[in-house]
C-alpha cells in the first residue's frame, strides 16, 4: 500500500493550530543543503528547504532546477519539503521580473509551495497579481505564500535608520489591507512586516552583522485577529528570542532564516567546504534547540506516519 505524504498546506495548518513554528532555510550555495537537512533529521524537526530568485542571480544556488536536483538526493519527507521563496514582481533593483513563468516552472519541477512577492506594487496590483498566481498554483494543489507590507533590507542603497523605521511603523502591514488582501486573493500564507528586516545581500555588506530588529507584537496581534491564515516572518535572523517566542503565539507559523546560516558558510567556504558545512550544521543545532526551541516538532505536526 502506498502511503501519501501530507502536503505542506496541511502541515502548515496544523503548525498554525498548535502554535508551533516551521522554519524555512534559504540555500544560496548548494553545499549548504546537506548540513541543513541533516540537522533537521538528527533533531526530529520539520523545516522547509528554500531558494529565492535572488539566490540564483546574486549568489551560487545555480537555478531552481539545481536546487530541486540536490533536494531529491537529500530529502527526507518526514522532516522536509521544498519551497520557492521570494519571486518578486518588481525586484530589489526595481526591475520587472518574469514572475509568472518562474513560478510556473517551479510548479512543473515539483516544488511543494511557492511565493509571489508583490509588496512593491500598489495594493490593488498586488491583489491582482497574487490572485493570478494563487489560481495557477491551486490547480496543481500547491499552496501560495504572498507578502503585504514592506519587509526591507534587500533594496539597493542604505536603509533609513532602523529606530526611525520601527518608531514610524513605515512599511508595516495594515490589518485592514491584510483582511481585504486575504479575502480577495485566497493566499494560503501571508508574509507580514512588523519590524522585521531582511539581511543585506550586496557583496559589500552581506558579511556585516545584521541589525537586531524588534517586533511590534501589538500590531501582530491585530493582524492575527484580522486574518485567519498562517502568518510568515521574514528576516528571522537576529531577532531577540523573547520577541520570537511571543510571535509564535500570535500567528507566526513560518519563520525564514538565511543570514544566520549563510554567514558561517561564507567565512569558510573558500578554505574548506567541509568546514563550512560543519559550521552550518552547528548553527542549525543552535537555532533548533536554543533559539526556536522546536526540537522534535515533526512528530507533533505531521500525524501521517511513514
């Protein structure tokens, strides 16, 4: 008898219900995938393997196909699924992308979930583009993540002072707009801006220590009460644990982590890929055991046994 694996949509709904966060780990360099998956398996933790468009353009992940091929060699469906992270309609350099064809290719390649990022569009344009992708993906049973608000950090040029951004709430996701957005697009998960920021990606700044962001928890509470879908926290590196643990109780069901595992790899990758992989593995253990406290989460959120 063939036992069907539970889809990531089902898993995320269960994580959202139990208030257990699912971490997603970005893979900008292909050799990083092995220690990430090994750490998830060794700790019994469920997580997503992810690649964003910028990671095959500005880093060394190769392509969606390369990531898919590497994942097929290493995957363990008790602990992992494959997610297409940020595919922006307008990218960090303010250029229009071929987002629909990119996402269509990912669906054809067998990615388990996909993300469209229309956050640089007007609300109505974001709704229209996201709805189109949701309709496309749902035909293949693939859940969609979308973004509303401005999670900054990937743009060209320096950020405004973080304290100014946080104090003014610039770019924060509006609860009223979020309600309209979810109702009209039927997106499965929503990435929100509540003080979180992405790590820098330019070659000049990508090795710098990331800003220690905070989370506007009262604002998150309003969002969680307004939209009844799993919420996503991008820019998860560098946020104090006290904010993270409280955010998981207020609807954050997925957290994206990139900088925390990328920087240890980059420090060692030229001298020794093996040492770089070991550094990623050790950082993964710290993230799972100490920073997120999700050791053994797979058994809790996946009822289907393999």
